[in-house]
């Protein structure tokens, strides 16, 4: 609740208006019990019709005013919900800016958990919840009115107002723990569904149905038991709350009747006191009912704040007026966290524009790791990479990534059109774009689609053939028209036509005096390379200059 209160009080002028509106709403809510008291004392006792009409008209106008004030107050409180949008935007920006090194080596974010936390915050830190909390202090208005009728009835009501907090104290911890357990179990169920959908062929071909079913049955039973316990506790608290209202009525009417018989209060005051007592209890019941939701939202906000602490890529830094593509590598060392041995060490290399550098080696030898270092995806453990005489770590990551044509081993795409995925926010001349599509042999595929370049990708392109995805990856890399090309296994999974297309493209870029770094075991690419870095040589990669 601290987060919500901090949000409400952060805008002091709006907070002051809400307090005034809440005060007026609760003051106007006194009209109904006062009306009951006055009707029973003045009209029933004397039977003057004009008095009844006056009372009816007066209370009707007050109820109308109360209705409008409640809606005005709710509209004002909705301004605080804009903060939920700001939080979602902040999280999206943060996720986009988290260091790529962290994504690659040590941190796996769960999109379902992030979405769950944002939904909890949006649903709980709402205008309705804010008004529920603001109404709690104004319970004292109804309590004071009860003391004015008779202090003994006021004391009875005061005692009943404490009980919801005692019930919350007794049961909230258990309910909160069961709720957290339920969320974890639901998250595990989501993972099973995700495995069934995204790994369907593996499940069918490699007899994984039984393990999946076993996990499902285990989780289903735990969820059923957890749900039973959670609902039982919630029902118990709900029953207490309902019974509390009834017991309050019984106590006020019962004790008030004795006071009425003694002549200390009137019958009208007794009935009015009962209405006031119910209005005093209602905000507290609503607050206690929302207490666990508030705790969940606080927990969700804590997790969101943890995301904010994750280091971001450095957008500031050095930018070069002219990027030539000179690369100097000095004493390069890299080791993944929680591993015994380095991927490589003592790597020294000089790369000039107009050279093709092939990084070769067996699977798992570190080819992609070195590619990711050159493309600034991974941070160095030790050593330095100089780009045109400037340390790579000193360059603006945003600027540097705009200067390189990078095609990863496993290209990924987003929900959107082919054009979105190939160009993004870049401005590319139409004739250049058509030329690139032809160079990577993608033009025929795009022209065969009904909507052409505006075709929407299904399932983020995961269902596209490997060859098409590879060509798309090359096309979006070439659209940058960069001086430095960094390609990871560009011919892997391609047929002969696709391989020939890639090799032709590499030769064209070489003739344009580009710096080209390729992770590959393709012999044709190796044959046109100037320098070979053999990552299978451990711990120091072997570097060989190819004679032409």
C-alpha cells in the first residue's frame, strides 16, 4: 500500500481535491440516516404532510449531489491510472535497453511473469482502489454521528470496527502465501502448455508425452489442493465479514432498544444509528477485502523495480564521424560465468578494410561467441577491441550497432510485416532495397506473396523455411549499407542456390572494400578468406594468413 499512497500524495493539488471530494461524499452520505430519524420523529409523531414532502425533496437533492460528487471524484482518481501506463512504458524501455550481454549469458526474463506483474499493478492500483482507501479515514464521520446519538452505541460500533483488522491479521498471511503458491503453480502450468505448443514435434517423435502428462497431473493435483485451501480461507474471511454486519445490526438494535425503552434515544434515532453503523463498517470491509490484492501489487512492484536495477547498454559514448572498419584485437580473453575454462585467451589480431576474416572450428568451440564480441552483443572478460583506434567499450552501443551489418546464426523476427522486419525504422532508398532483395535472392519469395512486402509474418516468422529466414536476416543486415559485415554461419541450412547467393554477396562486399568477419565452416567461404581464426585450438586460437 506504500506504493499506492506515495502515488496518491505525489500530486498534492489533486490529492487535496480528492480529500475534499471524499469529505463531501461522506458528509452527504449522512443524509439518509438523518432523513430516517427526522421522518420518524417529526412526521410520524405529528403527521404534517408538508414536513414529509420537505424532507423527501431535501434528501433527494442531497442524494443527487452525492451521486455527482462520487462520479466527479472517480474521474479525478482516474488521473492516477496514467502512472500504470508510465510503468508499462518504463518496463518496455528497460527491457529493450538491458545489456545484451546479460540476456546472452546470465539472465533469462519470463515474459509471462512480467505481463502478470503489470496486470496485477494495473488492476490493483486503480481509481476504485484509491477511493476505497480514501474512504477509510472518513469512517470517523459516521462514528462521531453515532457518539452524538449515544456514546454507548458509538462504543459498540467502535468495537466492531476493530474486528475486520483482527480478522485480516489472523488470515492475511496464510491467504497471501496460498496466493503466491497459486501464481507459481499457474506459471508452471503455462510452461507446460508452452512446451506442448512450441515443442509439439519433439513430444510426438521422441516419446515425451508421458513425462509431460506426469508433470501435468502432478501440477493439476497441487493446483486443485491449493485452490481448495485458498477458496476455503477466502470464504471463511467473507463469511466473517457478512456475519460481522449482521452481528453489528443485532448489537446496535438490541442495545439501542433498551436505550429507547429507557427514553435515552428515540426509535427514529435507533434506526438511524443502525444505518450509520452499517455505513461506518462498509469501507473497512471493502479495504480488508482488497488487502491481499494490495500486497500482491506491492510484490509485483518490487519485482518490477528489480528489473529496473538490471544494467543497461550504454547509449552515450563516442561516435566517429567516419567509420572505416579498422579493428585491432589485443590480448582478448572471454569466459562465461560459472564455467571453469575460458572460451579463448590471448587472441591478438589486426583486421584491415577489404579483408575477409573467417572464424572456423568445431561446434561449441566459440565461433558465435567471438562473433558476438565483434558485434557488441557480449562484453569482454579481458583485453581490448579497438574500432578505428577507439576502444569498443567507449563507443556508443546504439551508434556502433547502426554501423555494422549483423546477421546472427539464429535470426529472430517480430510480429509485423516483412517490411517492418527488413527495414524497421531505417530510411532505405527504394531502388537500393529492391537491389538488396535481388542480391539475397528474396525478391521472388516476396513477389509470390499476396500482399508482397506488406505480408504479415505468422508466429514471428518461426514457421518460415530456414532458407527464407536466412535470406531475410541477410537482407536486413545489408539494408544498413555498412562498412563492417559480421555474419554468423550465413550458409548454414541453405541449399546450393542459397550458398552461391551468399558467397556472391560476400565477394561483392569485398570488392567494395568492406571489412567482413564470418563464423563458418563452409569451405567455399574459407577459400576466399584472407585470415582464418581456428577456435578449435585451445585455449589460444590459432590464426593463419591465407596466401592468395
